[in-house]
């Protein structure tokens, strides 16, 4: 059979697109879907290279949290509750406030809402900043003192203590050495059992996070566009450069106001204050190829009780002299914990004006405004 070679849209080298796995429109960790098209315009080397950005999306972003809540179908499903960061960013940090102290919490199962509070002391400096120091099983007064010193706190500080009886005895024995003359604030004991607490999540991401979202948008567009666009056209030069080498995400992630489309999801807040959320977990993709610029709207992890703002990605300009590529959308749906792949279906979309949405258990504590480069 003849090999039909194509040019990689990222590096222009020629390669055989029939080889290799290609790029699924989005990372398998966010769910595997029956019949989702595969993007074959990137050579294996570039595919591998740009794929590295995905690690931040699936491990460090809010998507890491929502993937655990919604449990999409995927191979190599893990039940390990541990959060692991990417090479470029730490894993999400979870904390809760108890009696005025900001305590670190840790998940005890895949469900991130299922947590416990490990033994720890919290150092509070004079500016009111809280620094939790976890007391691992083998902690010593020297290891704790080293951690406190590493904080570089000048002047007096408060120490909040949240420990089991065993660690308490040990702490009392070394308190004078660790904190000569400092004020200790022992938190009241919590009775054994289940208690609801509010959990605060901090997600730290770099431009890799946004590069993987923009890549998802571009490859989705290229897989489904009706104008025969391959991705190597000049209007996509800037977006290719960003995906490959990084840069300022705000050129591509635009605010809903800047977008020529006012979303297409059937879900969101209603005028009377409620919200329409889907009965089953899903992702939602929408492409606008008929306006002055090409926009893909991505809404990941919509589910029972969960709606978030969609992300609008501006891929490039569409000249008015070009044909109208229309609009289209896909609804990707799954049942949590299912072992069969989720379904993908093309859907008709409506338009909506107000899309400032962030609701759902746990989500109210997520502050997206602090995300670097985020513009909502
Ligand atoms: Zn390449």
C-alpha cells in the first residue's frame, strides 16, 4: 500500500498519519467516548510534545477535582486517593477552617469530598497568614523545627495545634524547645465520626493548562469543521505557536463578552435564580465558524448539580469572503463508574445571554479569579 504522507501542522515535517494513535480531541483521563474523532494532523513527535501540557489539566486544574467527582469511563482507572501534581505545577491543595485555623485536609478516597484532617500544627504569622505543617508518623522536634525555620517568619507567631492524643503528648514534651515563649492555641477536640466541613481548594496552573485547553479547541474544530481546514492555514499560526511554545493565554481564551457567540449550552442559571443542570455527567463542545472569528466553546464536567462557565477559545479569524462554516455542537455523556465508553452525539444548540455560572457542591469555594491568565 502506498504511504500517503502529510505535513505536520506544527513542525511541517512529513509523516504517515495512519501510523500512531493520533490525538484524541481531549485527554483520556477526562473520559473515553465511543466514536470521538481522532486528530491526525500532528506528527508523533509534536503530538507527544504538545501532549505534555495535558498533565496539568488532568492533575492540577479544577478538572482534576471534577474528574474524581464524576468518575468518567477510562482505561487504567485508579482508586488511589492521592493527588499527584504535574512536572510543572503542584497538585490541588485542600484546606478547611476550624476554630480560626486554616487546616490542611486530605482525601481518603477517590471522592474528593471525602476527607480527613491529618495531625498538624498551623503557624500563624503576625499578618494572619497560616502555614500548616503536617506531622507525619515519624516527626521529630528537629524535623518540625526545620520546617518552621524554612518559613522564615520574623517575630512572634501563633501556633494552632490539631493533633491526636498521641502526638499531643509528644508535642507537649517538645513545646518548650520548639516554641520557647510562643503562644500555643490548642484546637478543641473533634469527636470521632463524620462531620461536614467546608473545603477550600487552590489550583495552581501555568500556561500549560491553557495550552491544553486551546489544543483541545483547535483539534476539535479541525476534526469537525466543514470548510476543509487542516490547521496549517495562516489564520491558525498564532494558535499553533501558543500550543507548541506557550505564551499569553488571553489572546485565545476570550471572555464571553468578547465572543461572537453567546454560548450554546442548554444548561445554566435561570432568570428566577435556579439552575438547569444535566441529569447525567457530560462535556459540551460548541464551534462557531460563521462569524468574524472562529470560536470553540468548551464546557467540561457538567453534571447533576454542577454547571460552570464555558471556556471560549478564539482560534483565528474568518474572512468575510470565506464560506460560512456554520455552527455545530457535541454532547459527550457518561454514567459515573461505567466501564463502557461514553456516548458522543451532535446536538442542536440554543443561544443564551448570561453565562456567569459557577455553582454546585464544592464549587462555591473555588476561586477562579486567582487563576493565572483566567479572564472570567
Ligand atoms: Zn510535527
